[in-house]
C-alpha cells in the first residue's frame, strides 16, 4: 500500500453497536481528504461481536488493521498499542463511540500542516453525559491543574493528532499507570487546540464505569504530582500547631484551677481524628508504593494476541 501519511487509532471495547457507523463515518472523512491512511482498531479484549466485526472490515478494506489484545488492558493501554503500531506521519487517536466527531480530522490535519506537532481537541460542551460525569470531569481537570507542575490543558481527552516526532518520543515512555494526555503535555513540542462539542455516544453505554474513571483520575494525579505525599507534612505541621494551642489552653486552665473536666471526650476525639489522618496518609503512600511496585515488575503494557491486516514486515515490538 506504500507510504501511509495518516494513521487513525481507535480503541475498541465492546462497541458492536457503533462500529459499523464509526467505520462508515471515518471512511467518508478519509475519502474527502485524499490522503493515504490506515484505520488501526485496537480491540481491547471485547467480549461482544466487536472482534468479528473488525475482522470483517479488515477483510473488505485494506486500510483497516486490527490488533487484538489477549484481554482487557484498558483504554490507555489500547492507545499506547495504537501508537506503537501506527505507521503514519501523523497519528490521530479517536474514541470508537463517535463522541469525538471524525469530521474534525481535516481541521486537525490543517493545523498539522501549519507546523503544529500536537493538535488536541478541547471540549467546549459535553452532550448526553450525566450531570455527575460532567461535574466530576470539570472538577478533576481543575484539581489536576492545581497539583501538577506541567501545563495539562483543561477539558481535553485523548482525541488528538500527534506528529511522528511526538509519537516516537511517546513510544519511549513506558511507564505503567499511564495518563496519556498528561504525557503528551509533558513531552512539549508545538501544541495547539481546536475546540469542539463532545457529542453524545452514538450507541451503547460508557465503557468507563466510575471505578475506571477514578483510577484514571488517580493515575493522572500520581503520575504528575507528588503533592499528595506532601500533604502529610502540611497536615503534621498544622496539627502540631493546633495541639500546641490546646496545650496552652490546658496548662492555663490548670493554673487557674479550672481543670475539673475528666477530659475523656476530647481524648477520644483527638485519638480518632489523628488515627484517621494517619491511616489516610498511609493509604496515599501505599498508592505510590504500589506504583513503584508496578514499575519494578516491568510487565508489558499490553499483550497482542493477533494482528490482522499488517503485511509481514519487520516486527514492531516496542
Ligand atoms: N475503551 C477501551 N478499553 C476500556 C474502556 C474503553 O478501549 O477498557 C474505549 C472505548 O471503546 C471507547 C473509548 O475507549 O472507544 C472511550 O470509552 P468510553 O466512550 O466508554 O468512555 P467515555 O466517553 O464514556 O468517557
Ligand atoms: Mg465515550
């Protein structure tokens, strides 16, 4: 097929309801821009008919390539695999559920041709998502910005275009609990945003239950900030100050002969409070130690069980 200019990476987890439409819209966009391209679907261990549908597409269309994971490794791992195997000069990452409109790709390409190496989609509005999701997402992006030293743009997901140069750098970053949008900010280069309205899911349900969302949020914070660890020091300082004030109060009360209360309640309260704080801080340390442990084990980020549509050429193992 020769040189590929544009790779579109699409992570897929149980998306049978949307895949035909996603493919149709992507292909329409690609036809419109006359560019050599590949559609690289990463099947992240789907349990529905997604795998079958993807193989069907790959059989009919030589532009379609599919990586099948051996199990569900998660959205961020799927994107990582897509970047590892993509061959284009530019790589666009887009969700399978059509919440990120493929029709924006030409606009991203135009920015790329202007010389930007990263073009990310910034969500102006989110449609068809619960109030809870919108609220927590808004809160999260602001919190993340508050605790990190790098400049992670607000309200951007993984919908973005990366130049080959950036992809090559990203491929060198093999950290385990990945927060890709943070890594992309971290690598630098010339970056710009295009604004869009995040549409509702074309069909099916979110594949990001609260549990996965919290995990991603926590990965984002821990990967780019050590502030949570420092909270222990701040708290310790603050609490010592409080106890000192209380100590003064107790001593003065004693001198004035007013210490008639046995003080059981205050001892219990102080005990509970301090134990709570200590346990929370132990938990925070545990989170970081767990991540160190993940790095030490150094397992691969994903396991590819099967590749479809890749010509037999040199191995691509990162
Ligand atoms: N996804 C994935 N692995 C997962 C969860 C999600 O590859 O474990 C894919 C999913 O198929 C979709 C994209 O990641 O293409 C974003 O997921 P989703 O739309 O469910 O998240 P939301 O938009 O609700 O945050
Ligand atoms: Mg979605």
